[in-house]
C-alpha cells in the first residue's frame, strides 16, 4: 500500500513538475491528455477491473459535456455549478443504463450499450434547436471562469486538468485496492464463483458502471469548460472506441495504464498524421516523381499496425507487461 | 432583409467594384513588393480534411491551396517573403481540429491558421484560435461566423455563407419553378439552416412551404418519406448529403416517374460526384445551386480560365490528370480567394510577424470590396468587416445531358441580410 501511494504521488508530482518546463505545445497537449485520461480511468474501472466491455461510453462523456454546456448556454449558469450538474447527469445516465444494460452479459452488453449510445447521439442531433446538433456550440471565453480563475489561461487550465485527473486517479486507486475492488476483479475472473461466495455481482457491476460513467461525464464537462466547445461528434461511436484503445495500450486493470495509453495514442496520432506519413509521401514523391497524397493520409494504417503489434506481443498492455515481468505489486 | 444603411454601403461597394475592377486585374500576377526585412517564409497553417467524411473536399481544398500559394510565391510572395503552407489533417473532427490549431501556433509557429470546410471543425477550433490570438481564416460557408458565435480572430472573407446562399435562391425559385414548396432535408444543423432560412425567404415572396420533411441522419431508404410530399407541391427542395443521396435520388425517380414536381437541390449533395453517374438520370431537368459553376460555359471569363488551369481542373470540372476525379468546384475557390485576401491583408498591415496579427485582423476588417479578378475568379464580393463575412453572387444550374448548365446568376444584393453581430466592438 505504501509503495502504491508513493508511486501515484510521484506520478502526480511529476505532472506538477512538468508544468513550468514543458514547451507551449506539449503543455497544451498534456492539459488535454489529462482530461481525456480521466475518461480512460473511468473506462478502465469497468473494462480493466470488472471485465465489462462497453461500446457506448461516449454517451456518458456527452452526458457530462451537454449537461454542463447546455446549462451555461441556455440557463446562463456559471461554469462551476454547470460542471457539477454535468457530472450528476452522467451519474444519473450511468444508473439508468446500468439497471437496463447489466441484465445482459458479454456481446449482449456491448450491443446494448452501443444502442443506448446511438440513441443518445441521435437525440443530440434531433434536439438541434437546443444542442445545435452536429455543429455544436461554443462557450465564450469570457464566461469560462471559476472563483475568479480564467479557465482559458494555459496555466490555470493545466492545473484544473491536473486536479481533475488527480481526483480520478486517487479515487480509482482507492477503489481497486479496497474490498470492493477485489470483488470487481473477482467478477472479471469468475462471476459465478463470486455469486457462490455470497456477493451480489449485479450491485458491484452497477457500482463499477456508475463510477465509470461519472468519470466519463466529468471528463466531458471538463472538456466543455476548459476548451470551450460542445458538439455531437463526442457522442459518436469513435469516442466509445477511443477509451478502449487507450486502456488496451496502457494496460487494462492497472491504475496508471489509462494515462500512459492516452499519452502514447495522442502522440502516435499526432506524429503519424503530421510528420511520419506526410514525410514518407514526400520521400516517395522525391524518389519516384509520383505524387502519393494517399500515403500522407494513411496515418490510421500506422495506428492500426501499432494496435495489431500490441495485441500480438503485449495483449495485457504496456503496464500489464511491466507488472507481469518486473513489478508484480503494480496496482 | 437589408437596412437602408446596409444598402447604401452596398451600393457604394458596388460602385467601387466597377471603378477598381480593371486595376484589380493586375493584382495577382504583377504586383511588386517592398524588400522585406526578413526572407523567412510566412507560415500558413492549413487545416485539411485528409481523413473522415470531408476527405473528398479536403483533397481539392489541398490542391487549390497549393496552387494559390504557388501563384503568390511566383509573384514575389507576401511582403517579399515566400508563403509556406503547413498542412495538418484535422480528421474532419472538431477535437482534432482544435489540437491542430494548437500545433500551428505553438509547434510550427505559423503566422495564421487557414481552412477548413466542415462547420463543426471550425466551431470546435475557433475558441482555441481566439485564446491563442491566432488569425483563423475559414472556408466553411457556415453561418457560424456571421452569427456572432465565434470571435474576433475568426474570419470568413473568401466564401459566402449558407444563409445568404439559401435566401438568394428563393426569388428565382418563386419566379421560375413555383411558390408551393416541399422541403426534404437531413435532420441536423445543416438541414435545419435550410428549413429556417429558405422558409422565411419564400414566405416573404408570397410563397409557402407545404411540408417540411426531415430525414434522420441514419436513414438508408427514403421510400416511406416520399408519400408525405403533398400532391399540390410545385417544387421539391432537397438538400440531402452523404452517401445516402444516390439512393435518395434513385428512389425519388422510381416514386415520381415522369410526373413529379420541379426539383431544386444544393450541389453540396453531389460535389466530387459525376452528374452523369448511373442512378442520377432522374436529376435530368432539375436545378441546383452552385457556388461556382462546375462546367466551363461559352461565356467563361478569363479569370475562370486562368484559375481552372492553375488548380488543374478541366472544362467538365474534373482533374486534368484523371477525368473521373471530379472536383468540389462550387466550394474550393474559397481557398484560392482567401489566400489572396490574406496576402492583401498582410500587405495592408505591413505584416512582419506574430506581433502584427492584430493589425492583420484590423486590415481585413477594413476591407469592403473584392472585385472580380484572377484573385477572385468566382466573382466580385462585398466584405462586411463587422460580421467578418463575405457576400457574393450565387449560381443556379440546370442538369442537361448529364451536365450542369448555368441558367441564373444572382445579384449580390439578394444574398445580403442584416448584421447579427459586430466583432469590431469586441476585444482582441
């Protein structure tokens, strides 16, 4: 336990220490990554620890985002109370969806969550008069303040994102190292045996889903107030797949895997789309005289290749491998 | 609806267009610039839809932008400095769009950001551009700029917006096709803009929309919606987009046969698609809005011929190197024109570096007229510095023999509406 506290403390201290030394570009990226990592931390609780693969988590991210942003836009709430309301919206959505979707297992759970998320996405489009549908809407910079702090200021935004990530990480670490966390892992490994031992798996799975949804909603609400935009694209299926990829890459069932996976995936996409593939296309054109614009846009191929290699050689994710081979106490 | 003040301003602008048009012919090719203090390139961060739903548009926006940059560089660049286009894929995704804006400002150290078409990417990116105080020139045709939703750092001087496009269609439709209209549109923001602005415009002219038929975005078959079209419909106005449009047209043809109403659509549905494609035969005789006519006609201007050759498009609107690669001709001119406006703005502001970004915005806000020229081949435009939005001619074409034949060009006045914001009164 002491080692775990020390490890998480060191990671958070490193994030604090990086703030003044990072270049402007990486500073901005890390703020964004920490918000998205909160989403991944929540997803990891459901998928990594409890073994439930949801394909509809974008609805919870969107519930937080719209629960917050619509109150700012339509009811002129301050961003602080609106953020809290967004989190509550996601929590409530988690309870409702959990009660219904957890009646299914395996592929059925994946399909039911996917369908709920699709309904949520179409609902955002349908109520265009309020949500501005697919276009979305902005939250003006002037009103993105809390207690006199300007959330559009880069330093304030960084520390706001860090505070949220720290809260999510600490909450996640506390849960997984508690009795509840051990039951969740046991459900992942053998749900029937857990039931036989006298636990009610439904209650524990509902807790994991609501925890996960609340984290996703907190990330969505934070994205809206820190970056000033809410849009329906965040409710699309790709935003349900992304946290799965982040967690798979970093290590499902590890507390720090979501952060690592989100960082690596962010920069993999960033460099593959902006540097590696366009550079490769330019090289081909220089060597052969044939323009290869398709190559410049083939960065998704590179991301896909990275994921195939991951599944082949590190199916437990990077930190999963580290735990299996070097640091068995890694939470 | 135009106020008297607006109209006086426009009339002055129109007069100015005539007065300076001849001189403007010289602008792109023969201007000479003062010796720059620095020969370092002016970096233009270009958000491009290389992947995602906007990829077809992105491919042609990319080609057009490169062609415009080459032309500007051949003529001496901007303030004696070459223009360097720094392109990054935004994935047609607003989150990635905002990240790319950050990359332009903080990694590539671009002087300005430029692009892109899809409205949600622009709306998702503009807040970050405003925070970074990075001039953001968009070519989106969305109404989001002029609506006042964005910020002082975001401008749309090179392409007209969807509101003005829609309202300017109403007079011609009312006079030539009919006054009883049924609208079929996708049930999201783009379709809702059409519903709102066209309905208002046709009602002002004494017409009416008999039925609004909203199609859910996930729909793949449209037969069940077609019986909702009232029998007395004189004009069917459709703005379907995405892969479903081909099915929509085919099913519409099977439903109506030879006895349907007049049909009017927006070419957005069929940009980068050959009008003579199998399945589109039913569109023969129907009409389309075009921002810029795809097919070069007999009355082709010298400016269009020059522009068309520069961007590598043949007289049918397809790539010179691949006749099957149809362009997004109705929209992509916006990239060409915007880069020329950027050049004019930087020269007016004597732009030297990022410290002059505010002066650049103020210089563009002070512009009011873009005369038709090689820099503005689509036609003359008026620019409203208060709303950061350009207004220009729109075109209506008829499908004849699998080609789009221009039949009408609107006046700029048909496209103008009252100001909804005044960015010049907001802080930087």
